C-alpha cells in the first residue's frame, strides 16, 4: 500500500518505518525541515532501540522516504496517518492546533479513495470533526478512521510489530478491511484486531492510559503510607500481586509518571468528563497524586540535609522519563532538577541517552558526567530517578570511594535495603524504611 504519515516524531517515525518494513511504500512528512534533512542523511533524531537499523534498511530499499512536502506525499497515498503531537492546552484539554493545521493542508491533495487515520491520541469526537472539516474543504465525504497507538517508548519497535491488540474505529466495513490487511503481517500470532466505532476507539486509548496512570498513583500513595507505617511496599506488592485479580504489572512505586502521554492523557480525559458534566473524581486524584509524587525525591533530599542545600554537590542518575528512551517530556527528573537548582544545589547528572535533551534546557547550569561513576565524584548524595539497566548493579565500593557521603536516595527501589545497610550506605527509597548509616547524617 502507499502510505503517508504526517508527523515524524516518536510515533510517526516508528509507524512509518514498521509499515515500510512490512513491504509498503511509506512517506513520512514533517514540518520540521531540520528533522527531515537529518532523516534523509540517515540520522535518527530520537533514541529508540532498533530504530536506526530499521530506518536505514528500509530507506536503502527505497520503501521509506522523508519530506516536508505534504501535498506531494499525500496526493498518491491510499492511507494518510496523522501522527502529530496533541499536547495539553493550559486548561488540560488536548491542543489540536497541529492536527487541524494538517487536516487543512492535506484536504486539497487527498486522493478520493484515501482513508485518513488518526494515530495521534485525540479526544472523543475528533474523527467526526475531521470528517466535517474535510467535507467543508473538499465538498465530499472523506473516510476517516481512528487507530490509536499503544507502543511504549523504549520498546516501540517490538510493541508495534507484535501488538497485544490493534484497535480501529471505522464507520464502514471496507475501511476496516483495508486496515486489517495493512496490519495482517503484525497479527500472525492471532492477537486481536478489534473493530469498533471511532468514538469507542478514541475513548479506548484514553481509558488505557488513564487506568495505567491510576495504578501508578495508587501504588505511590500506598508506598508513601508504608513509609509511615513501618511497612515495606515491596513486601506489600508481593503480598497483593499473587492475587490473580490484582497481578504485578504496573504496580511499582516510584518518582511519579512522566512522559508525553500519561500526564496529558489523564488531564485530557478529565477535561472531556468535565465538558460532559461527569465529575472526574478519580482522574483528578490520579493527576494530583502524581504531581505530589514528583516532588517526593526533592523532599527526601531537602529533609536529609535539613533544608540546607546551597552549594551542596548532588549527583543524579537518570533523566529520561523511563529507561531506553531519550524523552524528558514531563520527566520526574525535571521536577527534581528545578527544585534542587532553586535551592542552589550543585548538580552533576548522568543519563545514557537523555543528556542532550536536558542540556538543551539547562545548559551550563548543571554539569554532565561522562559516566555514572564520574557523576559521583565528591557528591554528598546520589538521587536515582530512572531505572536504566546500567544502574542496577553498580560497583558499590567504587561508589563509596568517590562519594563524599554514601547517601543514595532511590526513586526506583533498585537495591536491597539489607545490602545497603551491610555496605554502610544511607539508603532512602520509596515506600521502605530508611536505612541510616551511623557515621553519616544530615549535616
Ligand atoms: N510518544 C509515545 O510514546 C506515544 C504513544 C502513543 C501515542 N502517542 C500519541 O501520538 C502523538 C504523537 O506523539 P509523539 O510522541 O510522536 O510526538 P512528537 O512531538 O515526538 O512528534 C510530533 C511530530 O509532528 C510534527 N508536526 C507538528 N505539526 C506538524 C504539521 N503541521 N505537519 C507535519 N508535521 C508536524 C512535529 O514537528 C513532530 O516531529 C500524540 O498524540 C501522542 O499522544 C504517543
């Protein structure tokens, strides 16, 4: 099939590349000319494991093209995917300005047989709105479908090529069949291809993310309670997870959820609920709990040092909102950096992939270490924000030699409290009893 993907970000680039890899002729379009130029040179503007090889292979095979020329790319396409950003507006609703601008720009060039498909996460009713807008602009009833994306950054290729399910929202069976045929190579293990209305499909994406965010905020709230009840969240997690009605997935306490999806999607669903007169009580609590959780690491640092942070050398491991990505949008590390900089702490940070994105925000206000161990030299405290594999089994003896104080504040519960105690570290994790080394303290 001939496919155009408008918006070549985390979702658009993965979508376009994976469809090219299954034999389609794909053109990825972006208004960011610099991004397109880099892609044409074979440079991948984001970090996503496996993506570079796949882009290179399909571009070389002539199946994958990049352009800023929307008109030419769309004119021939049988399917046009819309994959532009839908960030939060000031009131929490989804800002669809990029999407509408794309709809206006593709309208005059759409092939009469083309199907326009929303891959972006869009509020319920957006497909219907696109149908109306295309009717106004083209004078004909265009076919519009919803096909939300469930990939996870850091595992995006695998998620796209082996999806748990594919959801499409369509108004006619033939559009459903066209999309079923496009996805057939990815569903050979009989995972379901679910066909529903565009409204249910649009809703499905928000509900999926909102429920996952709810699990995270729930476990974070009870983790904070565990700390004050002399309980250990990891024991409690094991205690509940074996119940088949509960399970273990997405019940790890941490520094709060971030990224470009959960925070904005929870708020957008709440905004839709308010518009329809349904009070979003749970969604509001999930969001507020998360905002508070993103402050927990900063609070633990401040508390440990009795509020005296000015000039204090502090190391941070992990900046991306989760491992295996360079994405720092809404990342808990950003909240931590803001708070520590406001208190005049001296920060040295390390992340395997996300440092350029943080450097673009903070420049030389913080220091960027060449490796995790280098970040620790002279530090009075290490704060772990992202659970990169590299941080799971460090050389604790080397850490102890490099750090001024052996203090770890762990936002991802990577280490065993008993082990930390035996090694003489002060270890403050989430939802666990503090391990306080007798010789170091909050001076
Ligand atoms: N990132 C994820 O993990 C993920 C997962 C599932 C769904 N989504 C959804 O997918 C959508 C895209 O997310 P993303 O993370 O890929 O965003 P992104 O910011 O990485 O990419 C969006 C791209 O669209 C381009 N763009 C903006 N306006 C344009 C226009 N008029 N014409 C052409 N290109 C234009 C931007 O330059 C950018 O490259 C969002 O709605 C998001 O909620 C994201």
